C-alpha cells in the first residue's frame, strides 16, 4: 500500500514535538497579536468605566446635551438638583432646566463659535427659596456638550455682605464729614446765643428768640450725634464670645474673599479665654483686617490668623499698651504683603487716611477698629516693614477680668 504524503509540509522531528509538549503552557495565547488587542480593549474598557464613574459621582450637577439641546445623559447630582429620575431627565431639553425668562441666544452663539459659554441665573427651589446658579457648557465631542451647574448662593451672599461693608464705609465717611461741618456751624451759634443772653437779660422778647435759636441748635447737634452713631454702629450688644469659634465660622467666607492666590492659615490656642464683646463688630474688625491684607498682596501670598492666650508670647505689656494685671485673648493677623514704612504706620489709625485709591478705600476702617478696641478696654498694635509684610495684634480682656474690672 502506497503512503500518501502532504505536499509542502515537512515532517516534524520527534525531538521538537517533545520540546513543545514539555515547555508550552496550556494558557499560552494562540496568537500574540490577539493577546495585545485584548489587553488594549481591556484598557479602553477600564478608562471608559473610570470616566463614567467620575461623571456619575461628581459633586456638581452635570448633563450631556447634543447640538439641539436634548439631554443625552445626566449624573446623580443633576437628578438630585432637579428632583427627577435619570430616565425622566434624559427626555428633557436644556431649556427645560433653566428659567423661562432667561435669554439663551447670546450663550448659545458663544458656544457654537468658541466651544464654551457660561452664565449665571437665579432659580427658585422646591421650598420657595432662591438659589444662585452658575452654568458652564463646553464642547467635548463633535456635536456633544458637557453642561455643569454649580450652586453659588454662598459666594453671592458673601459678595453682598462685602458690598454692604464697602457701602457702610462710604456712608461712614460721608456722615463724618457732614457731622464735622455741622458742628463747625453750630459752635458760633451756641457762642452768640450765650452772649446775647448775657447782654440783654431784661428783654423778654429777645430772650425768647435767643432761646428758640439755641433750642434749634441743640436739636441739630442731637441729630448730628445720631447720624454719627448710626455711621459708627456704636450701639453695640456685647455677649460672651469664644474668638476661636468666631474665626472658625468665618473660615469659608475668608477663603472665598482672599481667592486662590492667597493661602489662608488659621491657628487656634485651645486655652484661649472667652471675651465679652459684640460678635458682629468683632467679625467686621476681622473682615477689615483681612481685606487690607488682601489688598497688600496683589500678586498673592500667605495670611496667618492666630489666637494667643498668653500675652508674653506676642510681646511685652508696655510695648503693646496692655494692662499687665489682666489676662487677654489676643488676635494676630500676619500677611506677607508689601508692608508699611514708619511714616505710614504713624497715620494708619487716623480717620480718612488711606494708601488706597479713592475708589478702593475710605480710610475709616482702622480708625473705627481702634475706636471699637478702646471701647472694649483692649489694645491694638501693628508691626510692619516695607517688603516684610504686616502683623496686627489685637487683645481683649478675657471675660472674668473684664467683668471684675468693670
């Protein structure tokens, strides 16, 4: 019987067959190219899952829309924001998620031209409260846009508070100028009415006229005092305050006011005593110091706000102007700004003195701070050199000492 041999295939030596059986793993890939492709697909799947989880778990509300504004996908934060299921959200258009009166023509045109757009709007929540929102849209695929919604109600509230503080400064400056002028006008009126009363004591009709003039002048002086009282907020409401807690509650607001270029550091002395003071005025004092520090660091820097319970840790009582027989809660505010020379330091507590432009400051902040500290039997000290920053040290008697002293 003839043996048939396959054309083109050489017989495999037995030694080679034994080697393959001995050294080949049953898990070895059939094709190396297939194995590389499989690993690449695994990497693609892992990357897709990572970005899908990132989108789904993002704290900000996000939706994906197409060129016609139809919602293609939404994350969990968006569902919570609008209180609807994801299946319902993807049936909507972006216009359905925004107030009807909002004009979208401009942002839509910028999105088409530049691939990104943003806008701010106010929306009413389910409980009836108003929420300030910031919307930002970006092109991330052909015909698809990623839209994010961020609640900026806190930032807007801080901005309004800051605006009110600036308005109050301007009002204080105007009020002080008016009161100063009114007092200058009243001085001769009081003097001449007193002289007339002494020279013509027998003329009853003249005396009645002089009395009317003096009474009107006294009413004007009383009105001026009230105006100044409103401007300086001298009607304080002292209460027992822990300065550490007050500063900690202001942390978020101060961080937002300083911005990303200035690093804020808060350091608390846990043994700090309580003080008896108007909390709102204390917050305004801290806010004024922080704003001054921010303006002194236009290129960025570091701001350290520290509380100290031992007077010896910040300086001698004689240097600080403190009473050595009392315990103090000391607030230290240190910046790495441009600093001040001796001439500037000598005038910073004077009313209307400022190193800022006319639009940037009124020059009343530190003078009012000094008045507030003095009314509360405290001390205020400043240490500064050009190029080395500035440190303010403000001390208030702790509550037990304040009470016994009063």
